[in-house]
C-alpha cells in the first residue's frame, strides 16, 4: 500500500482556523443584515450527553449557534433507543427545523427518520457516524479507520509478544466497526506474535472496566497493552493498573482527546489518544446544516472544514458525501510511526505532542479549571 504522511498538527490547526475565518469573516453590513434576520431553526438529535466528549461538543455547539444566528431545537437525547431517535427527528421536523443534525444510534438505524425528513424537504447531517441506510446531506466525522490503525502502529512499535486487550465500542456502529476492523487488520499485519483479546462493550464504561480487570487478572504481566476505543474506560483502567503496580509497564491508549486524557498523557498514565475534535464537529455540523437549509449543493473535491476536501464514504452499500476530519494522534512527545498500512488509512503518522495548545482538549481544559481539574492520580 502507498504510505502517505499525515498532515502536521500545525497545518491541521491552520486549516481549522482558516475554516473558522471563512465561516465568520463577512462584511459588517452583511453581518448586521444576517443577525437582524430571524435565526434559522436547526434540530439537534444526539445519542448521549453524559460523556466528557459529548458534553464538550454541546458546549461548542451552543457557542457556534450564537455566532451563526441559529435557533437550536434540542438537543434531544435518545440514549440507546433507536426507535425513539427516529421519532425525535420526526418531532424536530414537525417543529420547523430547516435541517437536523443527528448522531445516529447505529449506522443502519436512521432509515425512518431519513425518509420522513426527505418527505418534508428537510435534510439530515449525520454527526460522528457513517450512514448505511439512506441519503443524508453530509457526514461530519473523522476517519475511525485511522484511529484503529494509529493505536496499532503505536502498540506494535513497542510490543512483539503477549496479549493486547482491545476494549471495543459498539460493533453495530460504523465507528466501533471501523476502529475494530482497522486495529485487528493492522495488528495481524504488523504484530503477528501478539494475541488480541477482543472485548465488545457497546460503549458502556462499566462493562469495559470489568473486561479490563478480567483480562489483567487472567494474564497478569503477559498483558502488554490496552486499547480503549473511547475515553470512558480510561479512568478505571488507569486506577486498575496503578493498583496492580503496572503503571508504565502496560501501554494504555484511548480515543476522544478529552481534557482528562491530555492530563493523563502529560502525567504518563496514558500513552496515546486520538483527538476526536469536538470543536470542529460542532462547527462543521452547524455550518453544513445552514447550507442544507439554504439549498446549497456540495460536491466531492470542495474544501472541507476539517479535511482538505470533501469526499464520498460508503457503508452497507450507501454512499454519502463526507467531510473526513483529520484527527491528531496525541502522544507525550512528537514521534513518527510507520508500518504496513491498511486500505483507507495512511500507514505512517507523525504524532502531535500533548503540549500543543491548539488541541481542543487542552483548549477546553484551560477554560474549565485545567486539564487535570478533578482528575485522580492512580
């Protein structure tokens, strides 16, 4: 496979700033005219708000909505109830939403909502999840294949034997499936001497904590690394390794890039984290929602908000336009990792040091008492 070098973090930050400027840099007269008009009603239907990542996302969404003259309808929360989420999207359409931002429960659960919205001339922006059951306006999501590959490249750089615990998310979601498939394939290619212990948790941190403890109790020092596919399991894993005297002896990595992960990486309790950018998710979702409401036609190759260009993504036979946001892979210090790549991921990465103030987790943490505010030590 052709190896592609990931864009440096500084360039990613530049594009994010440039994109923000492109959204908000309008003449004073035009700005006054727009703000004088009635705000555009945009519906928000999310799955969760009870994690650090989604709490941050909602915070950013509120900020951007005020700046963009958007009237937010919601956010409505479905938990793990796909049927409820379809009903909630219908309710938002009936309430007058001109577009709806939705974080689908699974990649294939949103069919009724897509059909209902289309019937009423309303388009959906799929947030954080590829859709495999119909057409949406755009998918606002980072590459989860890269998340899985990045974790593998880091672990395989250090580990050549023993066991690696893969704390999976929900395999019925495109995110959980992509992270798992990429990690497994990359580990098979680059680390054939390592046994991967797969534990599907359906994004439930309590299940992840139990599975991690079971693996450590069963295999002890033979466990060389733990890959948390989301940030929720990190605190319990850090505490467990501390109680077993394994801090610094077992590689631990996560996904999300929340403030406490930045703290844990700085302290040396966490080795890496993919920084899923809550700020760009919010900015892009609302920007594209306004475009959808205005009837703007987007095409492959146009500049993205989080990626150099918009591109198509395909899942379960459905192809939708996407802004494939480039998520930094954060480590304590910058390093370059490479290996046998997998289709859809670059194979070589330059990591972003945790000291980079532009990382959304650091920015968010700085405005909420510091990255380590309330973070327990193992």
